[in-house]
C-alpha cells in the first residue's frame, strides 16, 4: 500500500515535469530500467549495497537510462530517486507512470491470453470489439499460455474475463466442492 502511494506521487511529479515530446521516451526508460533491475542480480546489488556510494549508483543508473534514450529530466529524476533512497520503488513508479500516460492519451492497456497464437485477423477482430466495448483506444498485448487448453483470458486493469477451458473447469470444481 505504501509503495503504491509513493509510486503514484513520484510518477505524477515526473509526469508534470515532462513536455509531451519526452513522455514516451521517459516511459521507455522507466520500463527498461525496471526490467533491467528485475533481470540483473548485479544491478540490484549495486543499487542496494552500501558499499557503492550515491554518486556511483547515480552514474550507473543514469548511464543505463541514457542507453534507453532517457531525456535530461528523466536522468535528474533517477538521481533524485537514488538520493531519497526510493530507487527500489522503480518498478511501481514505472507502472504508475505508464497508467498516467495511458490516461492522458485516452488508451486502455489490455492483455489477451490464449492457448495458441492467434492469427492476425483474429487479433484485429478482438481489438475492434474491445475498442467498441470500452469506447476508447486500446493497446493489446497478446500472450500464449498452453495451460488454458482453449478460449481466451482478457485482463483489463484489475478486471479479468476468463473464458478458458481451464478457468471454466476451475469454476466448476469450486461449485462442486462447495456443496
């Protein structure tokens, strides 16, 4: 709870500092840094270890941010996160920042998961239906998960619509074990 509140405050402050031309670059940088921190044990060690000084941490992170195309305001923001000892909140800040960007653009992030890869025509049909249903532009990420067996699982924010065979079997099992 505290992490999300802090992340929202920091992401909102960053969003208000940026002009429209640097918002997407900053979003990419935050997402890239967040992913790098999750993937790299050595980067997490540099960020968390007291052996490395603040300036060293700032240098490593701003250099990495520069590789992602980070604008100067973003580099100053990253330095501020290190100085305030909030760099550990970077994944949550990146998520909150992404939501602010989507909200400002009027788009909705949607994840569609299926048992097998969907053909492009079917992906277009799903995108059109979701755009009509939600009455806004959608950015869809298509994923495959063989454990679904068949059907689709659509995630829109915190709402999940599960029409997969596995989901229906789970619902049936829950219903049968209640009685």
